[in-house]
C-alpha cells in the first residue's frame, strides 16, 4: 500500500479542504460539519525521511508568550513549515478558526501520532476558542 495515497482520503470527501505543503510532508484537513462543528485534522507520520526529521527534531520551541515549550519538529508539522520556518498553514488555520468562531461553531482539533502532537500544540495556541481536542497515539508534544 502506498500509505500517502491509499489511507489519507483519496479521493477527498466532499466538504473537506486539504492544506498540503512540502510534497505532502505537512498536511492539514479542515471541514465544517453542519451548523455547529468545525474540524481541523493534522496528518500523522508518513514514510518520508523529511517527516521523520520532524519527529526527531526535539529542540525546544517556545510558543505563545514564551512560557510554554514544545518540540520544534512537531511545531513545524503543526504550522506547515516543512523542516524550516515558513509556517504555511497558519494563515489558512487562522482564517478557518476565525470564520468558525464568527459563526458560533465549536472548534474540534484532532490528529494521530505526529498529527496528535500538532493538534495538541494547536489546542494551546487556540485556547481562547475553547477547542475540543482529541488526540490518538499522539507524539509527546509538551
């Protein structure tokens, strides 16, 4: 099985938007469910060396006001930075969360493995939106 094609929704279900950067190294999915839920899902570890480079990058990364420190590689996966500092997901994530909040929808953050670590970081940075956060087999992120 080619995990990147067979497992991660090919074709993509109607209503789901894929935010895919760095040749699928970083993937985030957004979807509005009905009248009351907005879901953000981060993809877990895939089979590329770049993805494992993120997983193994345990350097300290201060977030928020700097009092909280997370693993830099998981921050890169959360923000769509590949193995750099580009943060390509953040404008899309901020626009989606703001739109959902303006509509009074509940924000739900989720992910598995590396994606769970990414969702955990998002839960800290988006705490003002009171997200429900569901992590599956998540990487240590804090």
